């Protein structure tokens, strides 16, 4: 007999996500992904000045703030066919890459590593052996015997005080935990060190964006950062040199800890390369534009069908017709109504809430169901990395080889690229993307410095809005995947605005054709050792790094479950 599991809310993510599963003979046979919130920012934007949209859409989320700001100004600039100065592009790119590096480090170490690391087990580790293992993998200065002893002592203090502090309420001792005590101790040490390192990436964002979260320096037409080489009150060479110091510190951690830790954990959990595959139609967009028009990019993007890299079709510009025509959203299984049946293109999108009870075969989520030319698509670091490999992007290929070679050496056999189509593969791809974004951060810092050396200090082109109706879209390869904003502007005011965010793609319910979304597909076949402690379900869901904006949390009082789990 199947057991029904309801995990509500999924924690260690942003927002309120509910996952329902039917488990039969120790495996997930059916799954439902339900966004348990609604804010309606699209309605708030109606009638407003398009130049204000970037500041408002940042409030969709307190984590992914910069990504909405960037995408929003791109959408309005696309509608106006407005070119922006090179300096503005470089500054935006530095904010994008620094934010992405911060996001990826935090996701792995502080949000999802605890699904794989048994913190309590680290108390049994030999710190000397842990240091020897760590030093054999990299020359990171935080891998010393002294550091490992100190980390274990700190952990003993937590436990001796009757609590584990930030490590409280994990599934410690769960049969799905496989790491040795020494590897667990190493992971705990890097968890604590990552708390310091991620601050450097965030300082870069706040230095350029005036604050974080919710940066203040963007504008339709560029950025508001004044640049001068002889003033302390603006973006000066001195501040840019300070940013370079922080870039180097973050880069050292990525190379010597993040990439190595993901490879090591992947080697111990090699069986998870066969779990969580799900949908293998992948969508990514190009990013880090290096010209003012958005036609030349440091990072490629495109569409891959059925996981076959030979099917890769590139997306080439900010005005790409292939992407523009391919996106649509269905609400057949979402708590909204459309005036007519069928999916809608975002420019014609409607946001009319219609809450019902949780209906297994009807409406069950506040998340819409996006499709690309009628089919669900997985977005995120894995999609971006696979598109990078297919496009021959050398930084991506280099980091993929580094991770795959490390895992292969640890397990004693060659790991194929197809192993990335999995739960653990998504973590590996995120580490690869973090390395690529770090290199992009370095490159854009250098490009900005070189452009300033030529005497160019321009950062803004003034927009002019026509009376007639215009439409534009902006996209961005955000940390969690493809983000797009779609704006209809009439008489200089917003007439319609739709945001199709990465978690809308991945957390989607069933669509117009009743096809399941990426979370739901990835959960099918997942082994569950103990329905009361569904750690395995959390592993796969967390591998996508869900981000559902904080809003109205609705409770279904009628639906009954066999097992109710509060995940901590």
C-alpha cells in the first residue's frame, strides 16, 4: 500500500514550498510540487512608470534581489531598443557574478550540504587524519591540523551545551548518510569558513550597488554609479582595487574548497548519479554581455533536447526571436484563471488568482507551469553548464573536467558526463558555474579598469518613452536559472508585466498537457528508507535550490495525509 508523505514547508530554501509524494515499495511513485504563496507583484506594477519596475520587482524576494533588478531594466531597455554604456554593462556584470558566487557558496554549504553531511558523526573523527585528507586534496590554508582540532572542539561545545546551534534538527544518523567521520569533520570546517568567505562576495555587491539586498544603483539606461579617478565620494580606482582583493579571496576558496568538496562528496555518493534525473530538456540564456546592445556574451545559452548535446540550439542576443516566441505559461493546475483555456505567452499573460483546495488532479499550486515550445524544461546551473559544454565554452569545459577528474580519481573509475543528469550532478554543475562566474567577475573587473584607462567614464544613456504601445523582454541567467521579465508599456506606463522565474520553471505543477514539472519528474523513483524522515526527497528538491518568494501562506485544512513531516 502506498504511503502519502507531505513535507510542508520545505525548509532551508526561500519561501513556502510543499512537496507531496506517494511512496510504494520504498520508492516515490507520484509527486506534486506546490507553491504555497502568492504575492501578485505583477498587479502592483500596473500603471506605474517603467523606470520604477526594477526597484519594485527586487522585492519579489529578499535573496534574489539583484537578479530581478537587472532583468527588469533589460526588459524596459529592450522595449526602447536602448543601448547602454560599456561601463554600465561591466558594473552590472560584476554585480551579477559576485551575487552568483555568493549564492552558490551559501546554497551548497549552508542550505544543502547538511543533507549529505552527518554533523554529529564529526565528533568521532580523528582531526589529524582529517587534516591529512584535506591537505592531500588542496593547499587551502584552512585545512591544517590546528583548524580541524579547533573545529571539532567548537562542535563539542555546541553538543555539550545541550544543543547543536545552527546544526540542530538534522537527520543525523540517517541510513542514507555515508560520509566517514573525517570527511564529515572536513565539511563542517569548510561550512564555518564559508560563512566568512561569502561575505566578501556580498561586499562586492554592496560596494557597487550601494547596499545589499536590494541594490540601489541601477537605472533604465545604465547605472547611477559616477566614476572618477580623483574623488573618494564616487566609484574610484581605490574602491575598485579593494574589490579586486575580495575577488581574489573568494576565488581561492572556490578553487581549493568548493570544487574539491563537491567532488569528494560526489565520490562518496556516486550512487546518487542514478537518482533525480527527471526532465532532460534544458534551457539556459546567454549572459555577461560585453557590448552595449547585448549581442556579444561571455556565457553562452540555448536549448538542449532530451539531454543530447548535439541538439543544442543557441540563443544569441537580448532580442533573440527563438527565445521570444518559445515561452508560454499554463494555469490548468495552478490557482489562477485565464479568460480562455490554453497557455499564454507572457506578453498576453494574466494574473487572476483563484484559490481552491489542494486537488491532486486539479489545481494545487500558486506556481504557473511554463513551457518552451510546449514542453517543460529544466533550468539552472546544470542547464547552463551543459549548454556551455555543447557550445565549446572553454571556462565551463575546464571546470567540468576538473570536477569529473577529481571524482573519477577518488572512485577509481572514469565518471561520464551523463552522470550530471542527477541530484548530485546538479550540485557539481553549480560548483562548476561558480568557478565560471568567478572568472567572469575577474574579466569584467579587468575590462572596466581598461575602459577607464581610455578616459571613458560614461555610465548612463537617458531613455525616452514614446506614446504608442511598445513591448520588451529581458532575460538573465540567474543563479537558479533562466529568469525573464516581459513588459507591455503604453503611454509611458506599464500595461502588463509578467515575471517567469527559474523556480517557476522547475517547481511547476502539471501543465496544459498534464506533463509533470522538473521537481516532480526528478522525484520519481527516488528511494525513501524511512517515510517519517524523508531525507532523500529533500536531497533532490534542495539540489534545485528552490526560491519561492515570501507571501501569503495558505493552509489546506481538508487534505489528509498518512505522514506529516516538518523538515528542519
